[in-house]
């Protein structure tokens, strides 16, 4: 690293660049340089007339655990994924590849023959990650709300709908993770987010997925729960706890997206109130039919886990 002074010439400010760098890139007087400003204020100077991002390419030659291998390549940020399987490329494997192409946002099969297939990831490098993260969260939050409602009402149709929505959360989660990893690995980063934001958003994305997974966990209890009314006192407390936890993670997500410390502290202060509701719910839980205790306890545990995710998200802002 070298320190260089900023010079002023007329109304302009200039900085010299290392001579070895100029020679190393075959530059001369009048050559065009690209200046990129990152979200954290850092300037990146690179040679060239226009930014032409190099396509990242991956070649898969083994059929073993093919779906997971394709997913790993997608998350690594590859633009082109070639599957060269030769004689082992069966119709079943081709269907598996096409299923993954439908599952992964932006992935398309662009080439196919008897021995190989090529996936192209048609995703802009400059998408606003905050938009996709917020969309992922909105689906997860609604899954949480509907899961508890389905449990209180013994609504198996709504519970199944919650479970089905988990795939959409997974699709968006993988998209967000892919773009975050690309931005973190890129020298120019992201136009809108600082490197610290990128790391925080990676953690937030995981906690949002946890909220969705807990919603699925609650919904799955409905499918095994006898269709009998819950104790009114238990239902009331369960709903009250659920609403408080929903408020907590909504405030936490808003705090992260807006970098609002006041909201983040508000979420952390909710911790004691949520703990008290869990204590009261547990006391009522112990009065229920012993045959249903494990099932009811699992639902309470999922809500407690969601509340912990809310606190973890809020902590990132402080």
C-alpha cells in the first residue's frame, strides 16, 4: 500500500497512479480508466473502456449428488454451469437438471445433447438485494402467521399451504445468498451496500429462512394434531405470543433495512415481554392433556426460536 497526496489543478483534483501499474496494463497518456465508487466510499480504479464482467464458468463431470452439486455451483456465483456427463447422462438425470433449473431463480437450460447440458444464470449483477431480502422475509412472516392460525383452528388446508410456500422462500434465499457471495468476492462490491452490510445481510437471510422453517414446523404439527378444539386459555396466549413475536421480527427487519438503531433497541427490549408470555404459556401448557403435551410444546418451542432470530437480527444494527 502506498500513500499518495491529492493534487489540485485548477478546479480539478488529481492523484497519480503507480508507474509500474501503468506499464503492467500497457497504458499511456490519454488511456481511459474506470473509476467505481463502492457503497463504503472506497474508489476502485481499473483499466479499460467499459466494464465487461468475465463470465464465471463451472464444469460438472460427475452425476453423484447432482442436484446438490448444481446448487453449490449456483451459490458460488457461476454464470454458466456445464454438465458433461458423457455416457452416464440418462433421461432421469436430464429431468433432475431441468427440475433444478426451474427451482433456481434465473437459471435456464440453453444447450442440451445426449451427453451434456448447459445452464445459464441470467441474473443481473446489480439487482437491489434489499428488495429480494424483504420479499423473502414477507413470505416467511406470513408463513409464521398462517401456521399459528392453522394450528389454533385445526385448519389442515392452510397448514399444507404454509408448507408449500417454503419452496418459494428457499428459491429467494438461494438467490440472495448467490448475489451476496458474488458482491463480497468482487473488488467493486455492491453499489448500494457496504462490505459490512453484505456480511450482515448474509446472516439476516439465514435467520429469515429459520423463521420460514419454524413456520413449516408449526404447520406440520397441524397435520398430526387431532381435530379437537384447543383450550381457550392456551389458544389466547398462543396467539398473543405469536403476535408479539411477529411484531419483533418485523421491527428487526425494518431496523436492518433502514439501519435504525432505535427500532433495534425496541426489539431487544421486547425480549423480556416475550419470555414472560412463554412462561405463562408453559404454565397453561402443563394443564393440558398429557397425550398432546409434546405437540403443544413443539409449537411453543418454534415460536421461541423465531423470537431468538428476531433478537439476532436486531443485534446486527447495534
